């Protein structure tokens, strides 16, 4: 099966993701870079706290909104 249902990023969790946590580690990422974690309803708070206490968390959005607003890629090479 090639079902592309996104799965929660929490360890051991295989629930379908509902949320996207966008984060950035200023020590290793440029400021505009966004890493993303996926979270189910149950783990959204846990994961966002994990990132929040480190000062990494930038944004929490619904997965369907994240996908709907797919950020345009910078045109490259032309
Ligand atoms: Zn989960």
C-alpha cells in the first residue's frame, strides 16, 4: 500500500497527523528555514511543549491548512 496518510511524529505513535508544528533551531538553521513535525490531537501539546521550552516552535497549524497553503518554492536557476 502506498497510502500517504501522514503519521504523528511522536515516538511510538501511529495515529494520523492532524497538526503541523513548524520549528526552527537557530543554532543550526537559517531563520527562514522551517522544520516540521506532525502531531495527532493527543500529542500536539506534548510536542509543541517540547519545542516551545527550547524556543524552537514557530507555528502550529492544521495539516490540511498547511497543505492548502503549500509555500511557493523560490524559483531556482532562472
Ligand atoms: Zn500522536
